[in-house]
């Protein structure tokens, strides 16, 4: 019984397959990462984003947006990583009201040590099983979905004109 219009059986099967497989994949990647590095998936993603940023630093708001984290979740994440010496939190040089997350030398080392194992896990559990056409298809689908969701979110958070 459905309260809303249901999906056709093909789309419902695709949806359920996606949900189950993506959760299994995320869980496996997280377990492998923790076993090899003691980093969580969120830790790793923060370290990657900071390592790629100019000066290896990002404003907290931009980091939260790129991680798709709420401000409170990012504060918790950065605080946890600060305690372990992976990142520091510093005032923004051009706006003292804001803060930046900054990659530390220990954080960069942790990322460099974890990356080969994590990428091997990604290859083993996902990429090695896909041919070039499937990789291209996944990229097209998730690029389009990501753009649509970003645009939808941006339009829903933009105040209406008065």
C-alpha cells in the first residue's frame, strides 16, 4: 500500500538496488579506511579537500558546503580532527569573524599514508568491476543529478524578492 504514487517495478527495483549497493559500498570503504588508517570516511574527505585548497585551508562555511555537512556537524568533525592534530582552526586573515580549517603536517601525512590503501579499496570494490562505458554513464548520471540538486538547493535557500 502506498500513500503517494508508486514507482513502476523497474524503477523501484533500480532504486532499491542503488540504495542497498551504495550503503554496502560506503560501509565497506569506511571499514577498509578505518582498518588501514584509523581515519573515518569524513576525516579522509576533509583532508582531501583541504589538501587541494589554496594554502591548504578553507573557510568553515565553504568546507561544510563541499562536504554537504550542516555547520554543527562540521564543527563536531573539525573539533574531533583538531584533537588528533590533523587540522587546526584559525581565524580568517581577511575577516576575523570567520574561521578556516587548516591542514596540519600530521593531517597531510595521514592523508598520504591512507590514500594508497583507500584508492585500492575504491578500485577493488567499485572501479575494477566497471568498464569505460559504465564509468562514463555513472559520471553523466551523477554529474547531472548533482547539478540539479545543487541548483534546487540554491533556489530553495535564496530569499524571495520583496
